[in-house]
C-alpha cells in the first residue's frame, strides 16, 4: 500500500504540473502574439498602411478563411506588415488569426448594413464592423487615410485608440475563460448522479 500510494501521488503531481505548464505556455504564446500584432498595427498606422486583422474566438470562421489564401504561419510583426503592403497579392482583404497563428490572408468579409454608421467610414471599417456583428470576433482596423487604429466588437467601433488600450483589449478578449454555466451544469449533474447512487 505505501508503494501504491507513492505511485498515485507521483501521477497526481505529474498531471498537475503538465496542466500548469500547458496553461502557462498558452498564456505566454498569447502575450507574445499580442505584442507582435500591436507592434505591427502601430507601425502600419504611422505609415498609413491600411490593414484589417480579425481574431477568431468561439465563433468558427472557417467559411471566411476559405474566401482567402491559406497561410498557417506564426504571427510576427514583420510578416503582418508585409501582408498589407499596398499592391502586393494579399494586401486587399482581411488577415484571420486563429489559435495564435495567421490562418489566412486576403479574406472577404460581409459589410455592415448598419445605416447609422458614420458616412466617412470606408469599406475596410464596414467590413471589420460587419464581421463583428455576426460573430464574436475582434477586429482591428488601420485607416489608410488617417492612420487611426480602431477596434470593432459586437457591431460597435472604438476609433483612434492608443497602443496600451489595444494591448489590454486583446489580452482581455483573447484569454480563454471558463464557461461558468457549463461548470455549474457539471456540478449539478454530479450532485444528481451522486444522489441516485445513494
């Protein structure tokens, strides 16, 4: 029994440490990815290079990804900037970031049909808002005319945001969160099963 107990304790610690390392690694990967995106975004803003970057969250964007060119690349500031250089093959359209990787470029998005939007918003902004109206994605838009950086979520546009604000939004929205309802449901089901066994 003492030997068996030690084995079980060792397995328990091993599983916990693997889970901890996995969680820590995911957080580190997200932080690095966000830093690269923010760096690229404000470099393009300074150059007035138009850009549209979409982050997949819970809503699957596979249909949107199919409209563009598959990339499947790590996210780096340099590569993002290259994708949006004017008159290059992939500059027109949106870049989709999925699971901390660039999934596709030159993707076509549905334009917002909101008639109350400011009339000075161009196609890039209307596309970023449009996809956020029908999915839970986060859209970053860099204006080619003004160099302003904007973020669209849930059909709402925040214009001319600062670097730290963008970083905080991305870290907050892209960090995985436990679904409290699912967790609550699991606890209830366990309680019911336990009651039946008694």
